[in-house]
C-alpha cells in the first residue's frame, strides 16, 4: 500500500535532503511539538498529556523533514467509541483509488484498554473530519489482505515488523517475511541487536524508500514527544530488513535515498576526570574504556572538541543499566548547563547513543559533563560530533 504522504509528496516533490536525528525533538512549521504519536503523518495528539482521545492530527510535508499542521482529521464525538473518554491510537491512513477516498484505521478502546477494537473512518480529503462507520473486535492478532482496489503492492515479499506487548516500554522488535499475506511466515528475527531494545523504541510504521525503507516510531516516554526514525537496510546474510542505527542521517524523499552522516569521535577516557568519576574497563567500550560514576560529585572535562561555529548535533554514547532514565548536564565553554536525557540502554554494559544539539564555536571547545547534578549520569563511552546542524 502506498502511504498517504507519498501521494502528497509526489504532487509537490522537491529534490531536497533533510537531516533526520532519531530521538530529537521535532517541531512543526509553527514551532509547536509535532503531535504525531503512533504514526508518520497522522498521529495521536497527546498535547493534553493523557491517553484519552483528543484528536488525530494531520500534517503535510514535501520532504518528510518539514511538517505543517493542517486541520485535525478526527476529533471526539460524544456518546460514541471515539468520545473524549475513550482511546484512539495508532492511526494509519491509506488512499483507496477505486472510491477516491481516504481510509483511516485505528486502535479503538475504552480507557482501561479492555475493549481492544479496530475502528475505521473515511473522508474525501485527507485533513477533514472523518465519519466513523464501523468497529470490530480485535482480540487476536490477525492479518488480512485489504480489498484489491487499494493501491498496488510493488513488493513480491511481505515483511511484518512486530513488537512484543510491553505497554509503553521498548522491547526487541522482530521481523517476519512471507511471499503471501496468508503465510507461511518465516521464523522471527531481530531487527536490531536484542539487548538494545530496538534502540529504545517499538515499531509504529514503516515506509518504503527507494530500495530501502524507513522505520518510524514515536518514543513513548511519559507521553513526551520524541521521534525515532532510522533507515532500514536489507541484510545480505538474512535478506531481511535491519535497522541502520544512524545518529544523524539525510533523507532525500524525491530521490528515494538516504545518507548516513559521519562525525568525529572523542573518547570520554581521554578527558579529565573530577571528583568521584572513575575509568571503567570493558571490551564493550570503544577503545576498551569509559568513564563511570559521573554526576553526584563526579565530573568529566573534554577539551579540544572541534566545532564549526554552529548549533551542531552531538551524539553521547553512554550506558544506563537502570530501568529508569538517567540524565547528564553539559556545559559548553563555561555556559549554562544543558540537561540531556539518558534512557535505559538495556544493561550496564550496553552502549547506546542519545542526541543533543550544542552551540560550538569554530575551533576548540571545552565540554564539562555532569557538574552540578546530585543524581548519577550514565557511564560515558565517547561522543561523536557532527557538522550537521
Ligand atoms: C501492480 O504492479 C505490477 C508491477 O508494477 C503490475 O505488473 C501489475 O499489473 C499491477 N497490478 C495492478 C492491479 O495494477
Ligand atoms: C534527572 O534525573 C533525575 C533522576 O536521576 C531526576 O530526579 C531529575 O528530575 C532529572 N532531571 C531532569 C531535568 O530531567
């Protein structure tokens, strides 16, 4: 099925690449956080910070990086399964050419998730009110082929990316393949190393991009809005899609291509340790070492970090073996502390990265980590400084 935004993009395609930073905050063209939970271009508006239904938002984009909010596609209707006392999640929209109609499928539920239904709504234009016309039980996981009049399927192999049922928490997502939607489906294979919990995410939507694809999720941490989009490439050994864990990548939707940015790595252990910070030794760290006991009195000063005089993306490679978030402060050249969140990385010896945009001056910069914080930060392995802004 061709997703809706491809329909929109084809009409106004511009040959422009945009920088994608998985895990960073995204705002729309009015500067507001994008309320697109659970999908790519239509989403659940969680601006009221509640699971209950507020709106299915609708955004348009010509490059998949710049998003403009349009009218809401669906808003609550009192006395129905889509009232503001119910749950409407994971919206997906497809365009049906036979009826020239946009069809919205969603997870429909009551506030304690006891109903587990599927809802469907239609409209003649993408960002207008939809009419709810059906709802059905969805107690079991089922796949059915949509009516053949939906847009053509160009792939001869079907891939199913599925997450486990761990509520809002991330888990190791699996991929299955089949030559027919009715199966048989292959045995499950991880789409990322199992211990990284799919880089702290759960699959919500995937979109073909030329000969590759994009894995798209919204990161469900306390209902805050973080988007994790990674390229998918096809493994030469298994023939199945795997996540390309890029910190920063360029997406050119018109050309159907992506490019992973490269940056300059600086090892944490090459910096100056302060207070209770210690060097940790383990083969999982790059160059075998990292810095631990940061925060709560432990600090790290990294000098001679080369900048280009811009707000640059920097990836922090850290380990957080707790089941809850840690965070670290960063001060650039003596400036005010910035707090960077460090989600659980999947184990004390599992390294993941998290992005932060830092204003670096041209030439050498000094970064101080974890000063002025009474909580522990994650262990820091290295940082990678990108010139992308
Ligand atoms: C679907 O696409 C294939 C390959 O482009 C084409 O051969 C086929 O006729 C199409 N089917 C329909 C129903 O349009
Ligand atoms: C940083 O993490 C600590 C827990 O370790 C938490 O209490 C604090 O609120 C966090 N700070 C921010 C700004 O997120």
